[in-house]
């Protein structure tokens, strides 16, 4: 999974096609959110996801917390990768692994000003039951956990990369101008962008997506070249 690039917040088929054309690996669909402010319907998301050809992959991004409900929702959408941003207890993660062992599970680690110890405990408790972690930014103004457009302390994410037995995806305020520096400092397995790729209308901007993918690929390549053999 090293060098993976995800673009999240897909709103329609045209946007998904453009993002695939520009080389992103995974496309994220935010659904079943607390505020119910989804970008598209579940039926439309399922239709778009069904159009993908490997290696492209659709990812459902959700705040669901119950294993049975998560499994059923992924089956409804036809996805085999889920990104969990809710407060999912380790017991539910274990249950999800038991009832759907082939589902690829990402668990969010939402970075706040002073919660590195809490995040480290989450890594320790959840690592056995997930496939990848994703760090994202918290917005204290509204309590949002992700899609905030805010950059968190990359030093926290770098420490989580160091201690985690699972790969880590870096998200939170990433855009074409800062993603290379973020990859260099954090050394994640993957990166994710959402609001940092949008234009004034809220749609993904092709030029921004293209630059984000290029900058990410080049930065991951530099890490690969410099890695010990």
C-alpha cells in the first residue's frame, strides 16, 4: 500500500471520472455523517463505485460505529474498503473483523492539541483489528473530525507512523502546495485530500488534483529511493 493517493468527498460521476483520469488510487465517499450533509445519495455513490476498474477503489467514509451496521452498509454500496471516523470501540472492530474478515478497514486518529497519548492508546488497542490508520485534523470551533481544511501538527502523525504496526494515511488540510513537505516529514504510507482540491464552487479542480497527484508521487518516489535496502 506504500505510496497510495486518495481523494475524498466525491460528488458525482463526472468528478469521479476526472479524478481517476488524473491518477488517484482511491476515491472516498462520505456517507452516513452526523450532520447528514452528504455530497451525494447512497444510490449514486453505489453506481459510481460499481463503475471503477481495478486498481481504482471506492472507499466509504462514515461515522457508523456498530459492526453489523457497517458490514451491511458496505454490502449495500458494493465497497470492500471502509474508513471509520466515529468513536468505534475495539470490541466492535474485533466483531467487524470476525463477521467480515476480508473488509479493508481504516480507523481514524483525529489529532487535537494535546491528545497524542490517547491516540497512541487507540493504536495499541485497535491495531490487531484494522488494516490502516488515518490521521486527520480536529476543528475546535465546530467539533468536526475530518474535512476541516485544517493542518494538524505533523510531528504527531510522524510519531504515530513510528509506533504503529499498521500503515498510516495522512489527511488534514493537504493540498498541492504542502503535500510533498508533509510526506517528507511524516513518511506515511498514503495521503488523502478533500477540501484542499476544491474550487470556489465546491467541486474538485482538475489542475489541483493533477498537481496533488504529481507532487505526492514524486515525494513518495524520493522516500523510496532514500529508504534503506
